[in-house]
C-alpha cells in the first residue's frame, strides 16, 4: 500500500467515523422492510432506459444479486455502527463492480434510488438516520472512485524462501493443472511444519492473487472456482499424512457463517488444529444456524472457530455467536473468528461478540492451544 493511498484511505475512514450513530430502532426498521426496499430499488433501476449502460450490459440478475448483498452489508453497518468498515469496503466494491462492467455512474444512481425507497417505506425518524449514511456515500463518490482506481491493494507476498514455490504453484493454478500443483506440494512438504508453511506461504498468497484477478475481471468465475477446487484436492491429499490417529486436546467445531461460501480458510484452520491434537468437526461453508446448534449440542466442543470473508455475512456470524453465548448448556464454549473481513476492520470481532480473532490458521491453532492450557489440561 503506497503512502498516498494509505493517507487518502485514512482520511476517508476518519471522515466516516464522524457520522452519527444509527439508532437501533432505525436499523430494525430498515431490516423489517427488506423486501419492500429491494422490490422498489430493483423495479426502479430495472426500468431505467440506461440500465444496460449502467450495469455494463450484464444480466439484470447480477444487479439484483448485488442489491441483496448491498442491503445485507448496509444492515450490518447500521446494526454495528462500524463506519470504518464502510469506508474500507467502498473502494473494493467500486473496483470489483467496475472491473465486471458496471459504470461508475451506476453508484450515485442506485444510491439515490435506495434513499428514495428508504424515505418511502421507513418511519420519518428512521429514514432520516439511515439516509444520513447514504448521503455521506453519495457525497464521497468521487473520492471513492479515486481510491478504487489505486493499484496499491496487492496480495501478501510469501517469505523469500517460499517465493519460487509460490510462483510455480500460482502459475499451475492459472493453467488449471491439478497434477502439477499436487506434484509441487508433495515435493516441498515432508513435515507438519512444512505443510503449515505451504498453506500460508504458497496456497494462501496464490488464492489472494486469484481473487484479485477475478476482482479485476481478468479471469472468469469458472477459472476462480477451478483454482479453489484444485487447492482443496491438494489439501485433501496432503493433510492426512500429518494428522495423529488420536487426539490429545479438546473438541473443536470449525465452520463458516451461513451464506458464506469461502471454505478453504476454515479448512486450513481445521487441519492445523487436528495436527495439533484437537478432535475437530469441520463443517465447511454455509452452515445453517439451527444445524450448527444441534451439532454443538451433540458434540459438546470446547471451541468454535467461525470463518467470515464477505462483509455482508457479518450478521449471520453475529447470530451464531449470540445463540451459542446465550444457550445455558453451551457455557464455556470459546469462540474465535477469522477471515478477510476482520483483517480489514480491527476490533470488529469484539463488536460481534467473539472471544478473539486469529489472522491465519497457524495463529488460530496457537490461540486454541493457549485456551486449552488455560483450562489446566
């Protein structure tokens, strides 16, 4: 991240943090009128004669999906009053949409449409509180465009000793060559420590870079999905070699929030914890809350690890945490969170009620170990 970009982003964050808090009642009114708001916004935007230009000739279904995600994200902002997250996320949204064909002119038009719908369907006081945030976004449109066009948001680089393997693995991922990726991994990984390094120094930076290419419109959804599938096949082939036959620590559940489809980060956490001696139930992505609660009742874990990548899924994570924390028979279950959204907003994990945040799989396993030791086991 270059100094100018960092300075401009910091200025936007400081400006956002001056916004007045959205009252809980206003956030509730916004949530209750979800369907009305979405219907009004979709119909008005869809009927515009220039809609093809605004959304880059993409199908209207893409716009409708984006509006659902927008609603969920803004609801999280209103509930949490986390305006730093809003400021950090807006440039990414602009950059991602624009790379996939949306005109920058789309944003002020759709924001005005949201404000109109809010005025129409929310009580006056709630509409005023919500639309103050929308108006701030409207007023910062040009500033956010400038931030979105900055190429400074680059994926993390591996340590120098792993640079060669990372570049070879990434190139093979782009080619869709599973056998080459697996061969590179098998050649380099001969211990649990090397497996951990391979995950964090090769796979993770490669996937960040794949995600950035998709975000920039340089690879397709199919190519991005293929890369993820290859990575999961490589992980499935490697990790069983280093997982002990018997656990020496407690029980853990590792999952993603409902509506969260990014699975690899949670899988890395599960592998690290199993190798470290935990008995793990890894549930993968998009776990419904009621099913997760039932599994916790049956399995009785000491720890729950929850992965969230997309900011519009924060409320689902918060719901899971709230249910686990308020269920009397779950007393003592510690909850850690991880995922990209928390990297972009320090202390967000506290806002949603988690016990702590781990920035990567290795740190998650280390945190779990400290929690286990604190129990005197």
